[in-house]
C-alpha cells in the first residue's frame, strides 16, 4: 500500500479539509449518495458524502475512506483514507476501526507520529464530540420528566371527525405505499373503493388522510405533512387548518408541539372498512402479508407504517412499535425518524426521541432535518439555539420542505444575531413559495417583513401584505396580535396609508 511522503500527504489533507468546507451547506440523503456511488458517478457521490460527513454521518466517513483508498473519483491516498476511517471508527461503524489500525500500522514510525497528530486535529473539528456540539441539541436533563399539556391538562385525540359528510371530487388516485410496488391479484378493479355503493361514491366520495402538523402557541394547526392519503384529502386539510385545537403549554408557558390526525375513513374500524370498502380492505391486507416474518429492515419499516396508518389492521399490542425498533436498530433512517417522532409525540422518552430524530437527520431524511431544526428552535426540553436550528431548517428547505422554508425565512428576517440575517436568501425562499402558499397567512406576513427589510425599503407593499396576512389569519382563528402590533408601528396606529415617493 502506497503511503505518500509528508509533503504530498499534507497537500492532500489540505485538499480534503477544503472539500469538507466547500460542501458544508449541501443537503442530501445517504441513499442518494450510495446510488451515485453504485452508478460510478463518483464526483456526485463525493459531494453528497461530504455534505453528510459535515454532520457526522458515519457511513459517509466510511465511504469517503474507501473512495480515497481506491482512488474512486479522487486521487488515491492511504493517508486521507486513514483519516476518514478513523472518524468512522468513533461511531464503531462496521470494520472501520480495524481498517484504521491496519493503515496506521503500515506507516513508518516517523510518518505514524504525523498521522496520529493529523487524525487528532480532524477529530477535534469533525469528530463525534465536535460535530455534536456544533449541530445537535443540548438536552435539558432536569426538565425531561415535565410534560406538555393542552388546555386544562387534557391530551389530544389523534382521530378527527369532520362536521360535514366525507366527500371528494371524482378522482382516479389509487392507494400508494411508500417503498414497495403494489399489485392486488385478488381483484381486477383498481379502485380501492370498488365494492362500495356506486351511487353513494358519486355523491360523497370518501378519502383517507393521515397527517402530521405543528400546533402553534395559539392552538392553530400549521405546516401540514401528509403521511398517508387515499383519494383527495383537500377538504380534510382545509377543515383542520380552519379549526384550532387546545393550546399547548409547558409549565404554564405557551409552546408549540407536533400532532398527528387521522381523518376521513382513517377513523374507521375493521368492521366499517370490511362492510363499506371491502376492496380496500383486501388490498391492504395483501400488501401487509408480504412483510410477515421478514427480517429485512426496509420490510419491517413498511410493515410498521402500514399498521400505524391503517389502524383497523389486525395486530398485536405494540407490534408496530416493535417493528420500528427492529428497523431503527438496524440503522434504517426512516424507521429511526418515525420511531423518534412517535416517542416525542407521545412524550414517552424525549431524550431517546431526539436522539433517533437526530440520527435520521444525519442520514439526510428531509422530514427529520425539519423536525430537528424545529426542536432546536423552540422545544422546551432542549437549549434553544437559532443558529443550529437554521442550519437544519436550511438543509430541509433546500429540498423544498415547505414548513422548513417558512421557518428558515422568518429566522433570516427577524433574527437578532446579525450573522443569521439574510434578506436576499429569505426573498429567494419566498419566490419559490409564491405559487404554492398564496392561501397561507404566514406567507403574506413574511412577504411583509421582507419588503420592510429590503433596501430600498418598500413599506407600502409591506403594509399591504401584512394587512392581508392579518385578515387571512383572523379568518382561520389565528392570534394575529403580534402582526397587528407590527402594522401599528409601521403606520402610526394602523390606519395610515403609506406611499413611497419615487426619486426623479
């Protein structure tokens, strides 16, 4: 095995160091990086692995070590490979420790001293402890036993009933399962509602919706993320967004929290589904049967998600969670996120929940990046840190996660830390949301802030936007008091119309 001279080695170390910095803000998933690697698109793979290495992804460290050792897409260097394998060894990843020991043993006594010193430098900056301190939340251990409560100490019910009959426009949408192809041999009809009353379907077409969302401090539901849908859930989403829930509080202080709701036929029990939608019942049961007794982490995850989303499936108590744990323990990132989210939502083991969500974020799961950023931003169980939060929100935002874009935009416009202020970056995010979020009051509020902060300032446009935001927010029952106070500051009480005078 060739060991570079000290001069060439130092040059390669510097190039590696710069490469880490170059891709610092790039968001990617470990799966995508592996795909690039398997397709021999090594330059793209290196870029993605570097992005994940910056947040302490052990597999990324390992793969970079292998690529440097073999010269895949980069000049071969046993010394650089040693550094990456040494970083992976801090996480006990596969056989990285053995490889690092072997590579170090092959060096001369003189070079070995230099290598050990350089490894220590890299571990100090990019090792497990340094990465955790830089990017991950600090837990408030003394508060872990405290709970978020709703209203007068009540808990939230995940089921949600609409005030109107279930109904949708005609749709050819079929059931979709994450991660697997689905083909039902038991029926030739592709409509999951095939056995239901045809006339009733024409009038009141049913749908299913499982959705995650944040409950803000005023009890409003925002940042919806559809977990499972059948048909068109538009009405269910609208009903949720226009009806507030109980306000979450922590030791008497208003906080935000996450919840999951089951809407439409997601609330049905086994007997209702079998009687009214036997085609759907058969399809889902057939889908789940393929995963029974599988030891594959992906299959275990898919099985668990089916049991969680289709609550009427027969299952033993705790079966879905047990499957998630097996998959998560095998290192499957989506399972780590879903299990962490479950524990966090149910406030059963906050510390483990945050650890699991962090692990998933390290592997580039977009939803985990958003959730981790949100936790760091305002969770009562961690030390809130806007800089760390914005890092993760930006990663998710760059993957077009709408909730992350909205949160990141606000931070870029109102942060007291000047290093976080970024009006041009906020405007770029808002431009992306222009067509998607016109019905969202928060979008108009953020546009108001952006126009007030841009140079030259456009106060008249800002006032128009914030008035629209207030009107839309009040229509949804949001507490718009802070927005109204901002409008008063801008307009000497809120009733003055601002008109800019253009320079001649």
